[in-house]
C-alpha cells in the first residue's frame, strides 16, 4: 500500500473501531485482540482503527496502547488499512504517532484533544504538530467539537499536507454540511458517529463512516454502506430503523454506555467478556435483556431473509 491517494481510496468504506477485550486478571487479552481483529477483516472490513474510542483509548496505559496497535498490525498486515489512534498531550501524541509508523501503520487518527481550554488556532497547531511527526503517514483528525470550523480544517491542511481526511463526530447534521462546504480542501469526510448519522452525512459529502456495531454484526454495517453507495434511500432507511434501538442505547447519557453496549452484545454472542474499565460500567440486567431481544430480532430477520 503506497501513497496517500491509495489510502484515501481504500478508506471510502466502513471504518471499524475494534473493542479491546480484557482477561480475568483485568489486563488486555492480546490473543483475543488478534482473534477479533482477524474476524473483522475476514468478514470484509477494509479499514480498522485500533486505539479508538470503542477500544477504550483513554483507559489504556501507554504500553497497552502500543501492544494493541502492534497486535492488530501483526494480524491484519495489508489486508486492510490500519489507522492507529493517537492523542493526549502533544509529546505523547507525537511519540505514539512515530511508534505507529515504526510498527507499519498506514495512517493515524488524531483524537480530539481533551483539554477543556481548546482554542481553534490551538487545535490547528496541535494537530499539525502530530501530523508533522509522521510525514510518511496519512493523518485523519478526529473532530468532536463544534468550535472547529471549515476554515480551521483548511488551515490545518495548508500546514500538514498529509492530512487527507477527517472524522467528524459532532452530533449536528447541519453543522457537518456547513463545515464540508466551508472547507477549501480536498478531503475524505468520514461520518464519525457511526451508522445513525451515516445517511445524513453521506448526503452532505461523507464517503465513509466509523462503526462499533461492526464488532457485533458486520453484515448490517456493510449492508448500509452498499445502500448508500447505490443511493438506495429506502434500503438505507430500513437498515437505520433496524439498528435504531441498539444505537440509541449507545448514545444515551452522552454516550456513557457506548462501549458497554457493544461489549455486552459481543459477550452474549460468545465473542468476548462484557467487562469495561472505569469510567465506563457494565450494563444493568434490564439493558442486557434489551440487547438480547435486539440480537434475537436481528437473527430472526436474517433467518427470514435466507428462507
């Protein structure tokens, strides 16, 4: 895989954010991490982001983040675009970006800074500094603050030409459309709020979307991607209705249970343990039962489709 243009072309797909499974001792289960990454890519996933938010990036130690990135890269290789998540303070973000490059990553995703006092110019400076640390890698900033506008993104691209795309995660379809129109730069726009926002973002210019759901039911995520590519609004709407309750559970209380819902579903499918790290918590019994009903409904519909 060579060149930014090749990366951008291959990123126009579902960008899966894998979970990080924990063992009985509470540590990261790297063997299962490899198995789950292989399952995702084997199902047809074309882009994967170890150390994303669904991977509990902020709950992992620096050695754990390095181990997760290395493990995913070792098992995936060039079968999919591997985008390693980096972030936190500038020195850490740059160091882990360089580490990702050394491990053979194809791209990095720069997490939204968590410092509460973020200026727009400061965001440009921060992201440009991380991008400059890895001039040979494609860089995808992660924007979840409505403060960042199209003019800021354009200024970033002027400073960092290896910024080739952007994951936009502000829960406001109008803001996304306006930001795309205001940005005077040739970028791949990625709908960063997963399947729920993918149809509206697609109409505004996105050509990829992130997914945590793909850990549970990859065929549903791929079905939505195909419907969007075919401009089949009726089929896309049907997929949206099918996953609505699952995604509502993930999004409630400002996404407090985003990871917990995905891991609970995977636990019920026998894929990994439901455990998460604070400040996330496992789900109460009522929510576990709700997820069981969702999975049964999905299975029932699949059986009918095959009949």
